[in-house]
C-alpha cells in the first residue's frame, strides 16, 4: 500500500517535478529549504492544488487521474497547518467536535477521547481557544485533525512558529502518534532536529526537484546528497536497551550485535530508541585502541570518501548493517592511507539517544 504521486507543475517563476511512491505507513518527512516546493507538494496531495495531467493515488484510490479529481473534502485526510487556526469563539471541546460532523460514527477510527489523551489536553477542554499558549493551541489543532479519523495526516511545518522550548514540549506528542496510531503522516519541515526524531522515510527537495527519497538512515548518509555534508551531518541507528547502570548513569543498547554505551539511564530494558551520532564525533584508527576514555569502539569497513573543501573529508563507513559517517581532516586521511574497502575501527566519542 502506497501513496503514488506524479506531476509536473510549471509556473512563470517556479517549477516542481515529482515522481514518488511513498509507503502508506509511518512518518515520511518532506525536507528542503524555503521555496523548494514542500508546501505545494502537500497541497497537491490534499487536493488544494489541481495540477493538470498529474496523477495521485493513495492505497489504490485514484485521487487524481485523467478526468478523475477527488475534491479535498472527499479525501480521507486531515491537514495541520503552520498556524493552529482554531476557532477563537469556541472552547477547546467545541473546536474538537467541529470536524466530527463530517464523520459517521461507523467511520471513526480514532475516538475523541483517544485524541484528547494522546495530546494530553483533557484539562484544556473548557478553555477558550484564545487563552491557550502557542504550544497548547498546536496540540489542540493536532487533536482536532486526529478526531476526523483520517487515513492520511498532512502536517505542514507544524512547529515552525514555536520557540525551541515549545518545540521540545510538542515533539514527544508527535512521537506518540507514531507509536500509538496506525495513520501514515506526511511531515513537511526544514529542521533537521525534527526530521531526525520523527521520520522513517525522507524526501529531499531542492528548487522543485526531488534529490532523493528513501529510508532516513540511507538519506542522511548518502554522500551524493546535501544532508551528509552539512556541518551537523549525522547518522541514525535503531537500537534496543539491554541494561542500565545507575551508579555511572549509563545505558547499554544493542544493534546488530554491537553494544553501545550512552549517557543517562531513563529508558527501561527492551525499549527501542534511535541513536544519533554526529559525524564530527567519529574518529578512525587502524588498530583497536586500549587505555582510552572512549567507550564505543567498533570494527568497520570504509565504503566511500568525499572531500569537503581543502581541509576535510567525509567518510562513509559500514558498521554491521548500518552506515556511519565520520568527518576527518584531509591530512589524517592521507597519513592513515584510508581507502575504500579498508577494515578500520570507528571510535564514537558521543552518542545521543532520541526516544
């Protein structure tokens, strides 16, 4: 089951070319700078943009094809905009109930109570919308979208108008949607932090062109794509908590037979989480080091190298079944004679856990 989109949009000052087949599961992030076409793509999927000659289908349902065009209100979608757009004259409960009018009881896959619980807004139900903080308003907007029981949830930079504190407040709720509901989400963003925490699949847009689309681990580490050359280039690895060490406030996590040691011990054994490893925190040695403070040292294979200017080189390693990025100086690469195919050891100075 998939979301399939093919169209070419040509305007006087902008062109957008799309040919995508996306999984109808999990969270797909549409990432790119302002003006790259992210919102236009989302609007086309929603039926808010009718692009002549385009084709869009979802789970086998043709939303646009030849003479077929399903209007927005007949597509089983919900749309969360950058601004909450709540009805100021209604309280929170009335805002949530507004969308229910278009959904028969036999079509409700997400109960209103469930949406309220997932976004933790029970205490807000009798409040007037205009009295809520920005973070509270956006949580209500997301709950309102869920209450119509969509088969596809579209979110257009829902955190862009919030400060960092409010973003950190809402991100756990977005993660809970991913874990608790079987509703695919298309999530537009230009923030790498949000994408790293939320996305399963990543679409990279630039100037109206799809640069790449696929599993997020692959998209972050492909050296032919721009994310692997950002200053904050990183790798994501899915791992499972095996044990915790209260004395030293550490957690052990396993992935493909490799055991990672990370700071903190708030996760219970058996918990699945994402490990975030910055390329600048990875170094390479030819022999396994002893007498070092670095806890995470793993055998790895050099896959690919690409120079970044005159001083640095980005190296793609294979660590078990996972790719891993390391940013080294060009001098270090030359002195170690690092080439594709070499067996080396990757030393990881710091690992962050994304719950």
